C-alpha cells in the first residue's frame, strides 16, 4: 500500500544516510521501525519494587502516594544509588 509521510528534512537526510550505509531501502527502515514500535515491550526488570513501578509507557517510575510530590533531591539520590550499583558491578562483577 502506498502512503505519504511528511518528515522533518534533517530526519529524512539522516535516515537516507543510514539506509545507504546499511544498503537497504528507506521503506525497509520505516517498516522495521513501525514493527518495532508496535511490538509488545519486553518485560522491564524492576530493580527495587519497593521504590519503583512500571508506568503506562513501560518505563520505571518512582512510586508515590496520592498527592505526594517527588523532589529533585529524591531523584538525584536514586540516580546516585543506581550509579553506585553500576560502578560496583563494573569493579566487582562476581560480587554483585
């Protein structure tokens, strides 16, 4: 089936370059991207179900009580904790 898409000029230029490097058609890239977008999301590994839940878009989100506001400090603390865990896994891959 044929259809018409309006794409941003920079995006079209970039996707044409990728298609050329991969030696495939623009149509193949668009079909692949659409199939990937429509396929079910893989199960997300929740590192701490006490702190996180999987949101409606499939991303981890901080759990909060109704009306509770999540502060920047809380987000930074979680990020620092995750960064530290990742660093420990890189330094000591068998321990963690």
